[in-house]
C-alpha cells in the first residue's frame, strides 16, 4: 500500500528517525503536526538530491506504523498513466506527491491534482507535496491549484551543507540498520563524501554491500576501494 504500482522507482529505505540533524528540526516538527491532525497539507521543497523522496517514504512509513494507510507517488512517473489513476489515491489517509513541479505545463493533470486536494480534504485525508521549488515559484497554469499549494504549510529541507546535519543523519541511519563502519571510513565519508542527503544515503547502501562479510580489521586494499567509492560519489554530485 505504500507505493502506487505506476511508480516504478524502488522503495527507498528511510525512517523519520534518520532525519535527526538540527537543520531537520522544522521538518520533523511539521511531521508531528501532521500526525496530530493539526494540518491537512504539508509542502516540502529543496534542491535536487536533498532527500525529499527519502523523506516522503519515511513519512508514509510513519503512518503505516500507526495503522493508517499511506502512499507515495512520483507525479513525474504518473504523467504517462491514465488520468483516472489519481482518483484511487483518495482512499488513503495520507497521500505523498513527489515532484509536484512535473505537472507544470500539463493543465489536465493540474486539474486532477486540484480535485484530489478538494476531495481528499472533504474526506479528512492529508497530503504531502515535494518539489525543487517553493510554492510561489511554481509555474502553474491553474490559479486555483497554485492557491491551494501556497496555502499549505511549507518548509525548506536542509541542503546538506551543514556538517552537523550529515553527521547526525549518518549516525542515525547506521544505528537503525545495525551497521558499524570503521571510524576511518566514517570520517572519510563525512569530510570527503557527498553533502547531498540522497547521495550520502546511496553511498551508505554501497558501503554496506562492499563491507558485507568483511572482518573487523580491514585490509589496505579494501580501504583504498572504499575511499575510491566515496570519491566517486563526491565527484558525481558536482
């Protein structure tokens, strides 16, 4: 129930507890307000790679954990689907729409999302949106939808530039997954690895696979391979 079949991207491994850095405070506070029923629409925005998709997956998981239904859908993927597909989303307690900017220039999908907002609100449902742009920066042809989105509580996600955010997120993810990386690897990842949240999490996934079955004492060859992998992620983000 977490993801629509039309969203072909793999499910991201993320939990709300992962986002524990100080810069994530306003975001987590917004999630708490969602759970408390204090808001019906929550809008998250930030640059590419800042972890928005991971965060939406984590929010959906937090709803599933308390027995509510939740679904995450990439509008970028949904554009090629029959427009009627969006009506099925009204059945969920929480709908997380990723890549809301994808419907710019697509008026019929803007109307569909507008009707989803109205119908979902009448049924007591909640919506979370994510975008690379703030609500007022969206270039939508439907003024009513633009108005609905600007009325949502909006928060900018951290860019990942703050060392304290990266360190807290990395420690939280490793603890949740039960992973124990060598201190030298952790330091190299934090100081020389990618700053963007999504790339950092991808690097952790690859390191976990690379270190699987490795003995406590790492060989120099393995360390060089690990450092090279981290360097690749650092270069890729530029």
